[in-house]
C-alpha cells in the first residue's frame, strides 16, 4: 500500500462519520526548509457543520500509532482555512518533544502553507508550500 493510500484510508477509517466533509489531498515538494518535519503528503478533512477537522501525514502516522489526528480549526473564512495540531515525538534515546504544526489552505488558488515549530524555548521553525486537490 502506498503512503497516499495509507494516509487516505486512515482518515476514512478513523472518522467515517464526517466522510462527506471537505477532504483535501495536498502535496508539498521536498525542501531543506522543511527540516524533515514537513512531509510530502497531507490529507486534511474539515466538516463545516460540526467544526471537526482531521489531519494525517507520514509523520503523524509514525508517531500516532498509524492513526490520523484531530486538528483545531483556528480560522475558516472565505479566503482560507487554518488548522493547527501537535505531534509528540520521541527520539531513539527516549527524549520527547511536542512539534506544533500550522497548515493554512488558501482557497482561491488551492495552496497549502505548512509550518512546524518545536515547543518550548526553541526559535527555529520549518516550512513547506504545496498544492491541494479535493478527494
């Protein structure tokens, strides 16, 4: 099974009740600016009626037991939809970090802007830009 199919199926299996919601498949070209935290494929799902949002990518599936995550809708206007979420990551020595993500979907041109920043006192962040299509 490809990563795309795994990410898509994880969304629909975990949250079948909002399968009529807006579902976007977003691809982000690899870049050094992503720092390994911005992946090449995001699946975003948003149900306007319930206000529920779900997000999935390879990083989420790896650190969240092959399950997508609920996201918080921080903005939904005629121009853009902004989702935020946190992924708790553990490295090989057992240290954990909470990486904070923000994805802004610009509705007019179907662009996705993704930013990742480590929690705590770190000042660095990682970014990626891609395109989305409805699924």
